[in-house]
C-alpha cells in the first residue's frame, strides 16, 4: 500500500500504478514533467512497497547540489534529519546510518558502488532521476545495473525517471519496461523573445535584460548563463548599474561552498527579491524558492573530448529545446511566471531537440578502466543507450595502456587496479601513484583534487598559486577536499618507502604505512630532498600538454595544439608549462590551469616520449642545407645543435631538390649554358623526344638524378658554380647528340662578311639572328636549321644596329621590298653601300672610304 502525504502533488495520482508495475516487473520508465514531484515522492512512496522488504532504495542524482537538496526535502517530509531514514552519499560528504532506507547518491558514486559490489547487497531498487541529462556516469551506471540484474540480481528493480525523455527508446533498452507518464501541474508561463543586441557584448546584453525584468516584473529572477566567468561579469555589471535596495544577487554553480548554494536556492526574506545567476545546474532537480521570472541566455557550456589530441576542452554551445523548456518551466513552479529569452522566436525551432549524451563527447579512459575491472574489454557487450564512439574508445584504451593501467590484451594491471581505486581521472591517478613512490603523494593528491573540484583555491591559471591558497582555505568544502586528498594520498602511498607523506605539515594529514617496499622508478629529476615542482607533477599526468613558449603569452603544446595566457600573467614569461586545462577552440584556446617547469624537468618527466635525432633539411629562406641534432617532444623542439653537413650523395640530392623547389632558374647558368638549353629545346620541338627535356620544369623533375652527382660537397645554392652545371649538362647530352646539336642548331652563325653572331633560340617566333643587312650581301639562300626544316628568323639591322626589316625569306626580300628600304637607307646612311642587286653584291662590315 502506498503511503499518503499531507499535501497533494501531481505525481501522487500514478504512485499506486507505479508500485503495482514494479511488483510485477523489475524495470520501469517514469516520465513526469518538472514540478510533478517525482524526486521527492517516488522514493518515499516505494518505502511501503510489499516487494521492498528491508532492502534499501538508491536515488541517483546528476549533481551534488541536486542530491543534497533532494535528501533534505525527503528527510523534511518525514520530519527527520538527513542521515536517518534518508541518507546522502556523494563525493566529499556522506550521511548514512543503520536506520537509512533511502540513499540519495550522485551518479559517479553509484558507479563505484556497483563496481565494488556487483550484487548491490541490501539494495532492492535503483532510481535514476533526471536520466534525460544522459551523463556518462548515468549511462554507465544503468548499463552495469542491467548487466548485474541479468546475471546476479533478477530481483533488482530499476527505474529511469525524467521530465523530457525518449521513453520508448529507454524502455526498449530496459528489456521492454512499461512506460508510466504523470501529468504535471505547472502554472502558465509567458514567453518573451527579446532577441540579442549585436552592438553589446553578451554579458552587457544579459545585464540589460535583467534590469528590464527587474523593472517590469515582481518576484525573484533566475538567470541562466553558460559558466562561472559569465556569472561574475554579469554580477559586476549589475553592481555597477545599481540594483534596487531590496534586490540581492546570488550566484549558483557547482564550485560554490554549500552555504552559498543554500543561500541561492532558499526563499529571500519577505519584501526582498533575489536574482540568481546560475549555470545549467539549476535546470532540473532543484526548486529555487520565490522564482517566477526566468531569463535564458540560450547557451550551455559542455566538455568536448578530441580523440586525436587526447584533450578535453570546454565549449559554449546553443542549449537544446529540451534544455530551454526545462529552464522556462522554472518560472511556473509556484505561480504564473515570465520567461525572457535572448533570441528570436524563430530560432527556437533550429535548436537541437535534446542535448548530446556525454558518452558521445567525453574522455572514456575512466570508463575503460572500470569496464576492465568489471571484466569487459568490449564496451559494446554492455547495454548502453548510445555506444561509445570508436575513435574515443580507441584513444581511451591507448591512453590506459600508455599509463600502464591495461596490458596489451586490455586486462587491468596491478597499477591499473591501484589507479582505479583512486576517485580521480586515470591521468591524475597515475600521477599520484608515481609521485607517491617518491614521497610526493599528498601534494600530487591535492593537485588532483584542485583539478577535479572546480573553484578550490580560486581561479588563477597558476596551479602553484591555487594550491598554496587551497592549503589555507577554511571553508567546509575546502576542509572536506583536503581530507579527501589525504585519503587519496594514503591509499596511493601504501607501498611508498617514505615514512611520511611529503608535503604534510606538523599535525596535518595521515602517516604513511610503516610497511616499506621498493619505490616506483623515479620519473623525475631528483635533487636535495627530491621535492618536485608542481609543474613536474602535472606533467606526469599530462606529458602531451607540456608546452613551450612562443612569445607574448603564446604556447605550443606537445600534442600540437596552440594555447595562450594573457601576456601580463606571470606564467606567460615561463619557458615551459605543464598545462592541465584549456578552454576555447583551436584558434583561440585559453590556458585555464597550468604550472611552470624547467627544461631539466621536462627531460626527466617525458624521457620516454622525447625523440633525439639528427636532421638535414633544405631551408628555402637561405637556399642552403642545415644539419641539426635536436630533441623533440611531440610538436615542440626542446633543444638543437648545428652540425657540419655530410658531403654525401644524400645531402647533394637534398640540395638539388631544394634548388628545384625554388626554381631551376635560380642556378647560376652562364649565357652559353642557357643558350645550349634553348638550342636543345628548339630541336626537341622540331624533331621529337630524342632530345632531352632541358626546360625548367623538366630539369626540376629529375634534379636529384642529374644535378646531385655534380654538386657533392656543396651546401647551398651560392656554392654551386657554372662549372658544376657544365658537368651536369654533359651527363644530360651525350656526345652523339652534342655533335648533332652543333650541326643542326649551331650556337653561332657566320655571316658572308665573316662575323660570328650568336643565334637567339629563346625568341618567341623561333631562332632569331640579328645582323646588319650589309653583312648578308651576296647570300642567295635563306639560312635554315634542323637539317633545313626550320628557317632562321632574320632581324635585319641598319648600320646603326636599328631594325629595318624582319624576314624568313631573304631571297624574296632582295627581290621585293629591298628597293624601298635601299632608298630610305641611302638618304640616312650615305657613306654605306646600298647596291641594286644585293644578292650578288660583296658583303661588308664597313662604310665606304672617305672621298
């Protein structure tokens, strides 16, 4: 029998049906809109189910804030405190007792629970609240629960609950589970699309919208922004503009302390209003008292994993239609409300229907370790609503093997088991274990905690500053996090030889196990007491993100990605950084968390990844070869040394190919060599491919073959001489062809007057001879080349070497237009001979003698 409640909620109508369905079948899908009461009613209603017996109910929540709020409301309904009938289990906080029958658990903690106890002893049902958010932990938890149900616990009940969910698809995954829908009871919400002002920055535009809503509407306001940075900027703008005295600002995001989060979600005092500036954390599972106005930026910030780089970055994207409807519904939970949207109404239809499941865009290395612990090497063997993408899964397996957590067959190693036992990501777990072997377990664990728990130690990109501040923070969250770090360090240091966890002050932190075993190999350069920098520790976890400065705050990481810091930040002046977190796209990635390290530390931490080799390459800028010995870590060069060029054929071939890439014309061709190439080109065109291709393109194609043997020992284009090219051309033009060349395309033409004049074989209209007309007197036949097949183009010159006629038919010229030319020339050059019959006149190079 389902218990009765003092106040009615829409979900109450279907509670008997839900109980009856679970009495007959183990799985169920519950779809209920926001405000229906599924989170705070269903677990309490199932307490009295006949099938429960004495077993516990597990209620999964996607976030710690939602878990704490749900536990508090459930306990308050029973007039109890959290830790009695209703308990709470999440990272940094656990409140359970022998009386506990309902445990509110975060999804990540549940995954570890079932991995450690696949039978879930004492648990009769697991309720997956807000399953539509499709976190990786929720998908994984459901896959494990279904697997355990099939093989170990047929009696285990599984319920997927959500406000916006593809119920039929989830029901199919849950082996044909029935779908029960609850009608909600939401007050009407007026939607006002106020668009964006393109002349304003997004934060200024949001501040404008908030000030408008304060003036137009009553009640508290819930504002959705993509992240903490935007929340801080909007809060600063509102304070500058001046809010009414009865309005207070309350930020709300996961990294806040418990007290600040509670202040944001509780109702403000009478006659006062509250503006809650929140991330997507406020979309579901929370009731923020007093809110009747929502202002939605329409944006979300999500992690995106790039398998090719092994890098997770934060990306700001448009929220889905399901997300914005959830946000809008927050305005109508307690009374009629208003939702302002900072986009045009028509744009809503273009939004994606649902948010992308995290499993499709996440780093899956932790999942790979957990599945190996479960005994599964192939993720497709479990019932995932969306299977892991192949590229990301392959990257995850590769990383885990590189960390020594999995063997080549995908089985968990001893180190992998130790890593999986630590409640941090695999990279950080590997860092802690290796550092613990050198007595640095506590410092490494604190760094890992800083990177796992946003907001601790502030937001300075310098992790060393953040770590120092974290060590002295006195908030409950900081104290809990330090205790967590101490527990992690203790677990990682069980086999460390140090009698005390290095970094602990007097009276702070646990003592290490007295059992001393051989330490892990030292991956870091030791010195003094072997205390290592924060950068060296971070580099243990992220060797692929070791970064080298390029100037003005710009860095290049070993994985090839560029990232930057503000030039004024002290870290921007460091030569090397170990980068733990970045945000933004490839062209404008910002470093959010990093620490400095030295070149010696880089060479110690990443010794196995550093490639030491020699390289000879042609540098187009100088037109010369350069040989270097260098050390390379991925995309960054750590050091280099210039070496002498080896005078071998390989170097000569590289120089030849370099010359070809710059252009064969850059070589020091003499006039005679250039003419020889032109002569060969003429005969190749006239007679065919018996003649070699000596054009720039033809020579460039085979430069390594014909040029290299003739430039052995040369190191740059400037060192190549014309004599080298003579030898090279000789190899291209055998003796027989050279004889034919001299016969069919001679370099010079001997005039009847005895002059030797070079023929121009590069002329546009064929071979050209520029000659004074008097030197051709007596020539009855036109000069030809290529065995008489090609007439030479004659450019006939005056005594002053100015063109007077161009012809390819000299006899025709003598008989035709010569008379007209003669008349003009006689008047201009009277001291020269101008015969009436030049074909039978004597050639001359001189004028008539005086007198």
